[in-house]
């Protein structure tokens, strides 16, 4: 990899495609953009390059393929300095099942296996496959690399990932806990090791990724040993619109007593619960903080429950790990909400956590550092950077014989 190497990172959601061109050595974002409202009436693509923002409509019902086409034929055509230095394409893939514990170069067998995991991520894996197929035909000369959200958690021991259900459900249908946000937890682990001056394979942390989706992971010697998300991203913490852990008996109660069907239960738990459901106001932490400060009881309750439930997970992971070198906050809420961080630590005094108010107030806007006092159990804020991990993995997997972005070897 040379200093001028660049990686195109693609993150395909069910109705959106985020893209970025990144310098894998420094993590510098050269180009970022998003195609939105895909396969709907008025899809658009927006991008930012050199501080300049642009937006363009796409034809009605455009999908992932059309966004990639626009990226190649419009955006990158005007930026040959980026296009000609692309050495690889990195794809975020949500679910790799038990097949992938690391990022891999995409070939037909990998595509087949990602397809086999569609049942585990029915909204996300098909979108990733569309992105991979479109990128393969748009950039046939570039290696494609798949980076899995589940991969980091493949190191979990059986006692952490098997549900207490009939074992045949695992054996015959792969029903187990997989965990998500692995790319973020991995980034945070590596960065925490740097900040703590420890080798990655000796670092023990509890990593709390708190965004619209949220999960917390126990990391032992650099490896995930437990995490709060399970078979799906619904398990675990309270999230923006997701309930997190509930009594499974609730599902029967909703069906038998309140006449809910499966789709309604799915909508209830995934889209109408969490911060939004409790507050009856918003899933957005900023809105809730402001409303709570103005006396909105629902907003206050939602924040209280969010922090309390997270603190319980953190406390339980102290029982999982032989020692904890640091508790780390990341994600939109973890990086920015001094209120949430302070509230969570206020539950954890018994475990030696003491907030440093001044440090906590200063820690935001993309900087990492401690928010606890010198005497406290160490607590850090580390802005996550999943795109950079994807870019690094992709660049690291470029075969030595690859054309390495040499434009003369194209098409
Ligand atoms: P993410 O999914 O990682 O983009 O995080 C989204 C969440 O971060 C939303 O709930 C936002 O309200 C929250 N967030 C972003 N900035 C702030 C902030 N300055 N204070 C509190 N919450 C924030």
C-alpha cells in the first residue's frame, strides 16, 4: 500500500447506500456521500468533497446499482485523483453468521455464504449483496473485501452465545447470539489499547457503543467475550426505537391477550419502543435531553431507563472479565452526551467509577480521552470510526499481484 492508496467504502442499508473514499493509512475522508430513499419515488444522492456539499435527484425507483453508477460516472469521473488511486472496495456486511471471523476478499463462494446468512439479516444482507454485485461490475479491476459486523464477536465462548433453548435450534437453524457493531467495538478496542499503552492482545475493556442502535461488549485480551445484542440487533440495551431486553412471555401476552400479529409485534419492538416509546416524544437523545431539562417527564424517564439498563450491563461485564482496564463510551450518544455518561457512572460508584465533571463536559466533538478522575476506574470517550476499519481491512487484503489501481490495467 502506498501513501496515495485510497479505498472506496460502501455501506448498503435497506433503502440507503453510504459511500466514502478513505486514506487507509491516516483515516482521512476524501469523499463522503449517501444515496437515500432508494427504490422509492424520489431518491437522491448527496456527497461532500473538499468541504463542498452537492445533491442530485436520481430517477424514480433507483436502487443501489444506480447510486454506484452515479458515483462512477458522475462523482468519481470529476475526481480522477481519487478514482485512479483506488486500490480496493470495502463493503460493510451486517451478518456473516458463524462463517466469518475476519474480513475476507469477496469471491463467488463468499457471495454464496453471505446469501446463506440472509435469513439472519433479512433487511441488510440482501442490500449488501446488491452493493457487492454492483461494485464488482462497476470496478472489475479492484479487489472487493467484505467486513462483517458480526466477525469481532465470533470469539465469544459457547456459554455466552448459546440461548437456553432446545439445543437443536442452534444445531439445525443457527439460532444463537451473534452480536453486532463488531467493527466499532474492534476499533474502540484497538484505540483504547493505544491510549492505555497496552498491546491489543492484553487489553480488557467494556465498550459501550451508544447510537440509535446500542450495544455493549466485554473485551478480554483484545477479543469479544460477550455482547448485548443477540440473534438480531433487538436484544440488549434500550435503543432509539428498539426495546432491548424484554420478558419473552410478553410476546405471547401481546398475541393472546391483545391480538397482536407477528408484524405488529415486530413493529412494536423495533420501531415504536426504546427512547421513543417510553418518552412518547422522540428517539433522538438531543431532543430528550432538552425536553427533560424543560420538565418533560417522559423524556426524563426514557433517559433514566436508558442509563440504568446500560449500567446494569456494565456491572455484569465486570463479573465476566478478570479485570477492566477501561470503560469506553462511543457512538453518537456515547461520544456527545455528557449527561448520559454522567448518569451511567453515577450508578457505578460501587465499582470504583468517579466522574470528572470538567473532563466529561469537554469530551466531545471527535476527541478521545478520559472522563473519570485520576483515582477512578478508567473511563474513556473514543469516537468510533467504522469506515476506517473497513478501509484498513480492505487495503490489507489487496493481493500483492493486484493491479493496485493502475489505471492502465483497467477494462
Ligand atoms: P448514531 O446512531 O451513532 O449516529 O447516534 C445517534 C444518536 O446520537 C441520536 O440519539 C442523537 O441524538 C445522539 N447525539 C448526537 N449528538 C448528540 C449530542 N450533542 N448530545 C446528545 N446526543 C447526541
